[in-house]
């Protein structure tokens, strides 16, 4: 008996079973206990996985809808909660509600840019020898190529104009206040990328005006520490050349589109999650007339604005077409009146005003510092975050807007359009 106990404790052998009593049921044969043996084996050989009650794959399959609606629901059911959320989203109505539509117009002109840009890519050749010829070929030989190119050029200008209007309307309504700080920053990033689109796309026609304007524009960072290296990387050498054209093209059609898609997705997500902001004090003072559904009421009004914007775009493209110009020649003298695109005129005029020794570097420092402070406004305007009016920041916005408008007009008065 002691020997059996020692063997059991040591694990060497199991204890011998006692003989069955007369008339007792016979023990079950080992072969009949296969399921139990499998369960033990699976327990011994791996992690036990208890059964899980999973929800139905498509919880909307029994919902009442038309046959077409049911077909889409069955395949895109994961989108239904998002659609339901959009149906519940509301937009406040007040005397400043019209400014809400400029964000949608900016998105519309960006989509026009994408579509027309893809069409132009079918014929454009980004090389020093063929860029201008392909540009002329699109304008003169391709059916409606001139219209596509003009729409592309004008939609770029209108998109940036809408961005500025949207930015200042957001600023003066203090829509950047808590909890929308990241919405403001993502919008600021979108504005910078859009300006980058304008700068990199300006050289692509490879005409005389674009060539020398790019030469002047890329010369500016040289006065800053490390600016010479930046200019050399951007140009692909010491001077503007065919390598510069290739780099501008790659930035314009590859890098910047990828970056702007990420920033745009983040901005639109924040807009949908955080909703539309009303000016400070409007809700408390009863100045909000009511709320309208974002989908489909506000979206339908947005679409009307898009139709008007498209009509304006076609009118400008037909009545005020952009010139083709002459092919760029690096050996030719720069023509008089070289200037950047209008959305850089204010900075261009400031650099002209700071022509004293060290003035250009000072202008770059001031512009860079001002841009950083502008981006960080939501974290600096503590009163707005507490739902209190902040007249100091309103005055700041008026000063920035006056700087842009006055300097832009000064360039227009000196050089013309």
C-alpha cells in the first residue's frame, strides 16, 4: 500500500484499480471515451478557446428597404452607422451662416483640380525639351484641351481664394476654440500645401514668365541659415534647369497630393466629429434661428454653391484665358515686371520693402514667426476657449488681413495683373 502511494506521488504509474464487485456495471471501454480524450488532449496541447457568441455579420439584413437599397445594405452595411450619424448632424442657422459654405467650395475646386490634372497628365511631358511643346499641343491640338487647361488654372486660383476666405471667416467667428484646435491646425496645413501646389505648378508650362518667376522665388531662402542647401535641393542644382522642372513636377503630382489627402481626411473627419461651431455668445443670446440637417439639407445648399462656382469657373476660363507665352530660355534676359502669383504678392512686397542690409533675413524671420503664431492661435486665445469674446485676437486678425490686402494691392498697382 505504501509502495502504491509512493508511485502515485512520484507520478511514475497510476494506482491499480480495485476489482469490481459482483454485479457491478462493467467499466466503459477506452475506445468509447474518444471525445473526452480529444478534449483533454486539446487542453494539454494548447490554449483552451471557449465558444464565442458572435453577432450577426450584417445586422441590417432584415431592415425594410427597396430591393436596390437591400442590395447595397447587404454589401456596405458598415457604412450605415456613418450615414445615420450624418443624418443626425445639424448646422446652426444665424446671420453669419453664409460663411459656412466656403469650406465646401474649397473642396469642390480641389476636386476640379484633381480631375483636370489627371486629364492633363495624359499629354504633358515633364522634360526641358518637350514640356513647352506638350503644353502648346494640349492648348491647340487636343479637343477641348484648352478648356481643360484653363479650368485647371482658374480652379487653382479660386481654390486658394476660397481657402483665404474660409480661414478668415473661421478666425473671426473664433471657430478654432476648444475643442476644435486640431481642426484649425489641419486647415492651416491644408493652406500651406495648397500654396505649395501653386508654387510647384507655376513652372510646369516652362514658359518665360514661369521660368524667371521660379528663379526669383527659389532665390529667397538663400539668405536664411541652411537656405542655400534647401534651394539646391529644390532646384536640383545651382540654377533653374530641366532638373528643377522634373523636381517641381514630382512634387506637384506625387508628393503634395499624397500629403494633402492625409491632411484633408483628418480635417474632414474632425469637421464631422466636432460639428459646426457658432460664434461666441450666439446660443446664449438667442441669435441662432434654428438648426438644419447636414444631410441632405445643408449638403443640397452646398451643391447649389458648387453649381454656381462651376459656372463662374467656366466663365473665367472662356472669357479670361491664361496666355501660353514663349518657351523659356535660360540665356535670355529676364523680362521686366517679373512677379509671383497673386497669393504671394504680400510676401513679395514685404521682401521689396526690406531691401536694407539684413532686411530679407529679417522679413523671412518675421513671416515665419507670424505663420507659427497664426497656427497656434487656438492655444493662445484663452478667452475664446472659455467662451468669452477676445477683441485682441479680432484686432490681430484685422491687422493680418490688412497686411495681405494692402501689400497685394501695392504689387497690383505697380505691376498690374
